[in-house]
C-alpha cells in the first residue's frame, strides 16, 4: 500500500490546531491533527447538504446562497448544479490555505467551480456574513467543523448556539433554509433549531451512499415566518 504524503499544513485561525493536506495515490484527505475531516473518496453527504438545502429554493428567480466551509468543493459544485444561471453563491472559508489547496493540488476536484461567475469566495469566518444580516439569503449551508459540537475551534460554537441560530433565522428570507452537516446526531441541537423558530427535518446518511461508510447527519431548518 502506498504511504500517505503530507502536501501542506496550515494553522486554524483562533485555535491551536493544525490542518494537514495529505495524498496517497489518487486519494486526498484533510486532517485536523489526527482526525480526518474530509476525504476525496467520501463526498456523498457533502453533496447532499446542497441538494437538501437548496431543494426548496431552487425555483426562485435569483437565489442567494451562503456556504460556510469550502472543503474540497463538493457542496459548492452540487449547489451550482441545483441552481440556475442567475444564482449568487457566497463561499466563506476561514483558512486561507484551503482556498490555496483548491486552486493547487485539489484543482481537479474543484473542477473550475471557483471561477464560475456565480461564485464569490471570502476568506472570512462565515459568522461575519450571517450576524447582523436581515433577509439576505435564500439558503445557508454550513459544513463548519464536524457539526454543532465544535472540534476545530471553540469559536465555531457561536454558529450553533441560541444566539447564532437566531442570527441565521434573521439572515434568511421567508421560506429560506439553513442546512447543517454533522458527523454525529445531536438532539439538543435539533431542539435549539425548533426553539429558534425553524421547521426542522433530519436526514441520517451514509458517508459512501449505498456502499455504506460512517453515518452522517444533515438538518434542514426552514424559516416559515
């Protein structure tokens, strides 16, 4: 078996941990210290975040979508496929190196999506594009950390706590959707979504689709009023 090769490392802003981009043959992974955050061979649930999150808004004339976390670009590419030519997609990526990797060793996975005229990439905490906004987005897709239980840095908890969900609710237009990816279930998070005024659905999915893999979770939370 081929050994893993570390292609690059990058510090996580505001934290003490480090991201590592590794390659073994045709497979790429992004690690947080010793924990695997994403793999080029496991993209099913990242794509599902976009299809579930955008399904209810895809017929809007000019949908505006905010994606939190670029990763390997699977959610972005799926969003582009779901939405029409008049869509506007903002991608917030906290770690500048992840954007660099997307234009470098992972460019074949990104497949030109960063250069789509519908896309604007911001090297910023996604929370800064949510807090204080009113009816700004038709959908917000969050694949930040490993889900509502912050792993990469504690500051990410502010996206998923009571105040963070209230900000997301305010930032969405009526009928807009907040979709959240997680590696684990979280009943308390479901309760917080409902308390924030969202209509909530939960989707347990396998990381490798019909071929199995670890169980991941996606919430879709719709602003009904």
